[in-house]
C-alpha cells in the first residue's frame, strides 16, 4: 500500500476526531511530567515551549523511549535500513508495474512511487548500544549521506 496515502488518510481521520498535532519547539518533548512525583502516572509532557497537560498521554516515541523513561536493561532499539533510489524517467517507466519482491538474500524491492524505487535489505536489524545497556536511534544527520 502506498505509505503516503496511508499516512494522509490516518492524519485526516485524526483531524476529524479532534486530534491536534503540535510540531516545532512547542511539540518537541523533553520529558514526561508525572502526577505527584510518583513516576507512575504521566500527566503531560514538558516541551521546549513549556508544559502540556492532558487527561490521557500516549508516549509513542519508539526507539526514543529511553530518552523519556528509565528503561535500562528492558528495551533495545533496533532499526531496519531503507533506501529510496531516484530512477531516470526511462527506468521509472520500465519498473512502473513491477511487483513487490522479497528476495531472502537481498531484501525487499517495492514498486516505484514518485520516480523512486524503495529497497529494504534483509537484515536482522541494527542496534546502537550505549555503555548504560540501552540503545538509541542514530540520526540520519549523524551519518554520511551514503550510510545504510
């Protein structure tokens, strides 16, 4: 399924249900805020612009979870690599109706979208352990442009 269309449909449904998306400094979460200092129930989050309180808080931070909660020894962040290769106009036409291919040795090849071919190598995942025994994501900004 086209990921862009899926995320657009999900975003539209969230807006329909009243979800408000906050980005930039106002949406950059620094830490969860707990009720009564118990570190059991989350009452909101501290952002770069101040506190946001809510009746229900969902910390959907994936591999960034160790930056929000003490997960030492409980969580291992893993990443699976993905590449988008820009095709020439001729290549895009040639691969236009190509099926999704799962090659057990080479990985997944997805049909071109927007002139790009998506490739996901068949790997067991990559982790970046830190001395404290948990791992964090490595940002694309920390990698050379050709890193996979």
